[in-house]
C-alpha cells in the first residue's frame, strides 16, 4: 500500500468502517471486492470516500485512512469523517465491546452520523435480539430459543418430532448452521456433507460440545429454531433476500434488489458461500407456485417494506437492510433475519446472467451497480443535512 497526504477540503468525508485482515491480496477478507467497488462507482458523487478502523478515528485528530485509487489501496492522513458506513463485522463469538464502545463514542461525543443506527445493527447481528424485536412488532418469524448449558430443552423439542435448525447467535453467511431431522425413530444431525445418527440426548450434547470446541464458541452462544416446512414442489432448501435502501431521508425507501438463493442438491443451507445458486426471484416463484407467483411476490415485497418501516419506527432512519425471508408449505411468508451489513454476492451472481437473456442480464447488472451506489448517496444526504 502506498501513502499520500492528498486531501479534498471541498467535499464531505464519508467513512467506511472495516476490519483489516492483514492479507495482501484480500486486505478486507470476503468484502474486499465490494469495498473496491464502493470507491470505483462513487467517484462522481460530492464526497470523499475513505476507509477507517474505529480505533484510528478515536485516537487521532487526523486519523489514518485508506482509499482505493482503482488499482491499489493507498494510505493517507485525513480529516474526521462526517458520516460512517459501518461494515465492521463482529466474530461469531461476541460483538467486540471495545469496538462497540468506540462506535458509540464517535456518535455521542464526536457527533458523527451513521448510515445505519448502531442499536439497529446490534439487533440485526444478534439473532435472539431480532427474535424479540420481531415478536414485539408482530413480524412472523421462527421462534428462537437459546440452547443454554445443557441438552434438556433442545431434547424436549426433538422428542416432539420437531425438525430443528441450530445456529450461532451471531452467525452470518450460513456459517455454523446445523439441522436436526427426525425420521421416525431415526434422528440425524446434518452439517455440510455429513449426516450423523444421534443415539440419544447425551450423544447429541457431545456432538454439540465438540462443534463448539472446533469453532471456539460456547454452547450458550447457540440458538435453535423449528425448521419451517417448505412448499411441496421445493426439493432444495431456499430463501429470499430482498435489499431495501434509502437514497435520502425525504422520500420513501426502495427495493433495490431481490433474489432467490437456492441450495445445491445435497446442501443443508442455501447460502451462496456454501454453493447455493442465485436465481431470479420471479422465475423461482413461478417454478414453485405457477399462476400464484405474482401474489406471493407482492407479499414478499410488502413484508420486506413493512419490516423496514418497523425498524425505522424503533431505531430511526436506516440506510439499508438485507431482509431474508422464507415461504412455508401454506404459502405464508416468514422473516428469518435482517442484515445491517448486506453483501452483494447473490446479486453479482445473478448479474452474471447464467441462463438469462441479454436484456435481463443487463437489468440485473444495473440493479447491482445501483445497490452499491445507493448507500453512499444516502450518506451524502446525511452529510449535507448534518
């Protein structure tokens, strides 16, 4: 990385918060390419886009920053940002209390605005907290229960014949998801390509403890949910991602992307990072629901917009949310979770256009491009209305 002291005093500074991994080729892990695109696609906007670590802003009046010049990441000293776009991921074990404290200090003492409210981001990150939020606001969502430090409660559900999903409470991108399926007297634990027989409560608990050791996570950081029965025509696990974003605080938020994520034949999750396919949402719904697909599509969209509205009622204006939904065998829509730091990988795959016409490929590519520009446009609006 090269260095420069160049600055543009005529533009408001928009800061992206991100964690540096130390890797030369992918300095910001999986989101490196996305961060580069934020810089490449927003050069004409009236702002200076820079990337920071929260601690650098806290400890220096002219903090260290990075920007992407189209070829390389360049380091520089900078003025303080006015608006922060938080893309700083937590681990699966905890939301780092020191980093969270720094973020709140930047808001409360330095008067920096956030594209997404901090408390909303915490609720979105913690699946148990989102479950409480959903219940409070009447959002149909899977009941979420903490496993705790014994198998007793979990085993009660299994004995009732329930199919269950186990997840880290802070998990993301499908990491750590395990399914427990009841098939008569046969109980199976399914994770990735492995399918293990469960020989009783304590055998299951041993497998959970082993999983926790391998992933450096405590059992009390795991939750379980009853698995939602999918439509009969769906032979694969799937979910729906709808991306809702704001362009400013004056007009209504918009749906800037929608996609069905469909798992592979033997996959236990539909996430793209686990080999899932990105499928045009209308095509997937037509496959499952024939002539009723339009009605279900509108229900998905209206549900996503309703969730966004309730988030803003609770936490205030919000820049963007990735909302994950699922449709059950009765054609009811459930909200699985919300994401305050949504990726764009599913939209990237969709824009690649496998099996689509040229016009649809261009349409999806345009939607993906706009989904990257939109949050920076909203950040500019926030900066200009500070």
